C-alpha cells in the first residue's frame, strides 16, 4: 500500500485472539458513544470536547511510559498526525450534531459508513479483486447492517440533515484511520493518540462555541463514562489494533457497532429488536469469523 495515507504494505498481519478481543472491546466502547451523547446535559459537540479533555491526562501518562524514540514526532509524520487529529475532531463534531437530529440507529449506521470505505480502500490499495471469503464477508456485513437498521431507517426532511452529517462523519473517520495508519509503525500507541488529540480538542471547543452550545455540564457522569468507553477503551484499543489488522478487518469491526448500538437502544430506551435485527447481528459476527478464516 502507498505509505502516504495508509498502513505500510505487509504480506501478513500478526493478529491473535487477544488482538481480536481488543478490537471487539474497542468497538463495543465506541458503540456506546451515541447513547452517552444523548444523556449528556451539554451541547453535543461540547460532549465530544469533554470526552477528549477528561481522557487527556490518562493518555498523557500512558504515552510517557513509551520509549523516547516512539514519542518523537517531526516533519511529515507530525503533519500527518495533526491532520488526522483535525479529521477526528471534525468527525466527532459532525457525528454528535447528527445524533441530535436523527434516530439513534440511523446515527450509528451512517456514522460507521467509513467501514465500507476502509474495506474498499484495502482491496484497491492491494490492487486485486476480493477473494471469495473476503467478498462473502463484505456482503454478509452489508446485508447484516441493512437488516439491522432497515426497519428504523425513515428518511424525511426532518432527519435528512442529521443523516447527512453522520454520513460525513463516517467519511472523516475513515480518513482519520487511514492517516494514522500511515505512521503507526514509527510512533507509540498512546503517543499517536495524544498528538492527534492535541488538534482535536481545539477543533471541538471552537465548533461548540460557534454553535452557542452549553459547554459546562451539571452532571459529569455521562461525560466521564463517555471519556472512558469511547476515548480510552474505544480509540485507545482501535489505535492498538491498527498495526495488527488489515483495513478489511478494521472495516468489518466498525460495521459491528450498529448492532451494539441497537442493543443499547433496546436496553436503555426500550427500542425493540425485530427478527431482522437479530439476523443482522449474526451476519455481522459471521463476517468477522469469515475474515479470520481467510488468514488475515
């Protein structure tokens, strides 16, 4: 793969069951984000700002434990990392605003549209057609996502803006993942996350201020949980997984988030799960299993 915005090309990836567990746990934490943004008593973008700020001291402490050589970033690599941070800040802003303007299921589905981009990019960068198991995994994941949200996907003038914002967030998230993947081999896990957050934080605060949002919360609990599950567990785990998995598997894992979000919606907001939802979850889980069977 070209080293400008993607992971360095490797013929094999050293992932194990432990790495897969980290990837799945990270996606579980990220999948809870939409619910917690709804529960926060700040504005939606301000909730994203606090997600980053509250997690920053922990990420900084963890980054200081990494070797000095893995904490040094300069030149083109620094620009890529900072650019990835801007993309991530814009991604969070677009997604959080979209969460407030459309259904929770729509936000989770469209916000993870970047998974499709990652899968397609992985195959394009490798300059080959998908193998049978890869094609089956892609089709299963898409069919599962379609079944999972098909019953609640009601596009109208009232929620079209929210849907489009979440779609934009999915594109920005794919850009963020690809940009950080290009420098992952040279920078430590937490140092990489720390540098990207340095640019994400002012982006989020500036957008929240321009929108006139309530920035200071009265109830810190949803924001603390959001910081832990989405930023520390979610983003931290995903950055760790980048070096062990090809874009295909990362993309499939991102597509599993709507299934988790639908389950959270059922447990917290009383949203019912249809038989199509259950089948969709099974298809998404099967897609990950097929990707593993293909030897990736």
